[in-house]
């Protein structure tokens, strides 16, 4: 390939000297290159062809059984100063980290091909986009990067023009969990990942660059790099509001971003446009509003649970030209997971399916697919300036206490809502599933610096001239006394989004409560929904005693950030706690008087 920027060439040579590959391949991102890679992977068994009649261009990859999810305990941020990592990260001194991981990289690509993968996160001509180069010895990673990013010649041309890029070095190594690290060096804009081929650990443009390195860059450059979907909601009048929503991994971001409106909404002409399903970069525009781009070009979605009833758009997207990882297969070689029709005959490890071995498809099995294949893909996803955000939504899996929806009274309150977010853990990371943990802004595994400073960064957007989005908190996962979900979720979530947009447009007034503004009587459109009065009351119930306990737990959590916690956050937590006490006092006096 002709002229490469000197710094890039120098770094590639340095890496080659360390890892000693048999050959080096500079990726141009072409279809022909993708097809050649696929053929090679089919030949050596890295990929298995799926039923090409029912799923043309679809392949299955089975990972090493010990390499199926992100590994938070082995994911490090290596700031020169430990204090900058905060209690929310695992830290190692940069010199020690480089020495440890370079010892693993030493000679690790002998006999292998080293791929140089230039990529751009975001529309190629967007000022909000950022470039990187991943060096990897995994053709599976290259194929996934081709789908997930704007990869190849155009990205390399931008890098040569700008001269700056994030350096990502990856090797699958021996896939040995004892020789596995995912290291980030934010000050050096570099990433080193060894010993895993799993997407979240190995597709370095995604979590490592677009969230961990980008959150550091965003802090110093005045923008936000967030774990959020971006969805456009078009009403029957043809007005579109864009909403950015943060939920922890495997909590329904992909489903919300591709939501299919309920029948009566469809009849009335509502439309939903998908801009992104996982990551959102936002910065203030000249008019004071926040403008967002999706830095990714594809979806790396959780397969189990994706079905015709939960996410028909995802199912349509993945009907062709998709890489599946760790799903099961049927007798006629179609991909299979819970939620799909058919019967699995081979499990995710390639064994004849036997329920005694656990689920047929791994709970964190995935599909990788180009966003362009999504029927609701928005042409605004390619807009260089991004889309203006009307509302920011936070949410998690909370079986109790958190109402279906509440609105923050202002930006500071919204930042507190985001910081206080909690959710039950899922299979997207190794470790116990279903344990409630605080996951501020859904960024616990991804914010590469001290959470206290991160909250301060969020607060800093509230300045004169800013026209900030309204902030909401939702909980689709509240359960009734029978242990069943109270809210149907999926398409019906549009009812809640409509209420938010009505709030943004000042068409409804809501009801003020100590914890935020909740929908007033009749403000949520529920016609045709099988939800009785008692269910709705439970969904919107504010349990004062439970909330007082929650506020005190939030206070303790905030204390864990010590001197880095902005005073405004502490004051806001105290304001809400006092409002709850006053409200309880008032209710008590009213009860006594009656
Ligand atoms: C993901 C995750 O893969 O959050 O998006 O783990
Ligand atoms: Mn994610």
C-alpha cells in the first residue's frame, strides 16, 4: 500500500519486531478482502458455514469455552497516577503493565499473519468521528471489525490526513485465561489486549476505544462518550425527536433502538428510526443542543431472546450476511437460540444438544451484522453533524422500587439519577448473574477515569447558553408480588417514550414527587394494553420508606468517591433525601388529621 503516515509505519514495524509474524497484511476493507478472509476461516474451521438457503452469507464461530464474555477483573486502566483511575476501575502502573503484557506479546505471532486494521469510529467525514488502528492476529476480529466500523482505505486516508489515531494491539495468544489482559493507556491513546478473542475484549474499536479511551478524550475535549443507544421517534405529524438511552449490557438497548410500535401507533403513523444500539458520542452544537453520532457501523447484539415478537427488525437484519458466535444449530444447520422456532441439535460448543449440559446457545451468544441491514436504519446515522438529542434516558434491571418512568427536575437531578443507576448483572461479563450493583450511567465497566470526576464532567455541560435534553429514568423490569414483570416492555415502551416527548414539548404536566416528575392521570396512553389499574398503580408507586433507604444507600455510594465527588452531587442527594422526609411527614400529618 502506498504512503502510510510515518508514525503508523513506525509503530507497525515496532509491533512486528516484538510479535514476529510470518506476514503482514494491511486491510483495505474491500468486499473481496472480506470474502478471502471468510474462505480462509472456513478452510481452517474458524468459521462454519450455516444453511446458505435460509441464511445466505451467514457463518458460525465457536469460541474457546472459557472465552465468552468481557472480563472486568482483567480489564485495566493504566493512568500514570493511580488516583485518576478511581474505585470504579482496576489500575496498574503503565510501566509495569507494558512490561507484563509485552512479555506475552513477545514472539506471539510467529507463524501467523499480522493484520493492520485502520478504522474510523463514526461517519468518515464527521468532525465528531475519531480514528484508530488495530493490529491483530485474528482473522475473526478483522471480519468483525469490517462489519462494526468504517474499516480500511478511507479510514487510513483520514489517519494520514490527521496524523493522529488510537493504537490498539491485540493477539489471541493461547486463549489461556491465566495469560489474558485488556489494558488501556489513556494518556498514550493506546490499548493492548492479549489472550481473548471475545468481541468486547478483542474488537478494540468498540468498548476499548469508543468507550474507555474515548471517555478520557471526551473529558479533555468537552464532549461525552456514553454507553447509549440512539433512536429517532417520528410522530404522525412527521416530527422526529432523537432519544439517547443508557442501559447496562444485555438490558435491551438493541431492542429499544429497533422498537416496533404497537398496532394502534403504527396505524396512526408513528415510526421509529435506529441510529445506534450501544454507543453514543455527544457534543454541544452551536445552538447549545447536544448532537450525537453513533461511532459504530454494525450491531454486536445478544442473540438469546431476539425473536419475531421481541425484535423483528433485528431478526430481519440477521437473516443474511451475519457472523454468529456461540449460538446453537438446528438439524438443517440454521442458527438457534431461546426465542426462535425449531429445535437445537448441536449446542454452542459443537456437542449434540443435551439439556443436562446447560443452554443450547450460550446466554451471551452474539450476532455481528452491518447496521445497514436493519429495516429501521436511519439515514441520519450517516449525518456528519450528528442528530440533536431531545431526551436522555437512564435505566436498569430493578425488580422493585424504581417506577416505570420518572423525569429529573433539572440537569443536576438527572446527573444524580444517572449516577445512582443500579441494575442486576447479566451474562455479558463473567461473574455472577442477577446481582444488583450500582452502574452509574451504565458506564461502570467502561468509564476509564474516576467516577467522581466523570460526574463533574457531566455537570459541566449545564452552563449558560446550553439547551440540554431533559433527563428521564425508566424501569421496564419492575415485578409484581407474583414475581412477574408488570410492564410488557418491547414495542409498548413507545408509550413511555411518547410521554417523554410530550414532556419535552410541554404538552403534559406530569406530577411532581420527591423523586422526580411522574406521569399524571391519563398521560400515558394505555388503550389496548392488558394492564389493570392495580398494575399501573404498582408501576408508578413511590414507596417513601423504600426511597429513603435508597437515598441513604446512594449517599454511601457517593461517599466512596471521596474528594473527587462534586459538592453539587452531594447537595442534590441531600435535597432529594429531605424532600422524601418532608413528604413522609406531610402524609403522616394528613393521616392523623383525617
Ligand atoms: C456489549 C456489552 O457487548 O456491553 O455491548 O457488553
Ligand atoms: Mn454494550
